[in-house]
C-alpha cells in the first residue's frame, strides 16, 4: 500500500525545501538539522521504492542504501533508549513502535526477497517500484470486515475460518485492473453447512428443461 501524502511529505522535494529554508535563516536554523537528517533518509527510502530500474545483482547499491536507512533508525532508537528518562518521554522522542517495526519489516523483507529471488532464479530481476503490500492488506481488511471485526488476536481456527470465507466468496480477487491482488488458496478445510448455504444463495439457479421429443419420426 502506498500513501502518496506521506511520500510527498518525506521525499526529496521536501528535503530540498527544508534545506533551502534552513539556509534562508542565516545560521539560525540549527534546530532544523535533525529534521533534515531525518528527511535525508526517508527520501532515500522513497526513492529506492519508486525506482523503475531493475535490480539484477544482490550487490546492488540500492540494497545498501536501504540498509543505511534502517541503521539510522536503529541508531536513533538506541540513542533514545540510553537516555535517563521515563519510558513515556522516551516514546515521544521516537517514531511509534508500530511504525519502526513496519519500516524494519519492509526493508529486511525486501532485501531477503531480492537475494532469494536472484539466487533461485539466475538471470531474473526485480523492479522496486512494482513492489507493494496490496495483496496482504486486502486479505487483512477482509478478515476484519467479514469475520473477525475488531478482534486483534484471533486464534488459528478463527483465522482459518475467515480465510475460507474469503476464498469461497472470491472477494480476495479485485476486479480493478490496477490492483496487484491475486487469488491464493490457503487454509483449505471443510466448512460448516451454513457457509455453503450462504454461498449457494449467491449463485444463479439453472433451470434444466426436459428435451422435446423428436418430430421427424426417427426417434429410437
């Protein structure tokens, strides 16, 4: 999933704007140094995932760029944790835990996917701009909307039941031409009869008409 507003607030255009604003303050903009450093790394992150050039080698410098971005946020987190401050104040000096986890997962997951793909399929490539999490987000949204609601900690049985409902209703296949979602049959198991009843109501009934007897006298 891509958030265009977030990208516009954190990309290289915003970095250039802040740099120009700091220089216009004639030495009084030192308080913006941390912000500019933050934007320097976020703009690199966005630039990599907006790049339409192929990644052909696991030694591609863009993977190293992502690693430096991740290291920046890890250093930031470690620096704050080392401060002698109450935990609530420390939390306010960092990005939220969920955001940090998502960022690390995105970078490490992409690096691992690239290395595994290039190792198992020599001669193949990956285009960073084509990578997104739409298919995962769609499944999670359907899980919440169809079955689990606000349940943030479903059991394996509840999750499997929800996946089956998604598969049978075929809601995981978006009709939009711009969607990257694809059907994925997982957690297959026998469903309660009530689910099949609901699915059968959605299908159009087919009326079978008896064949008319032949009128040419050649029946037999």
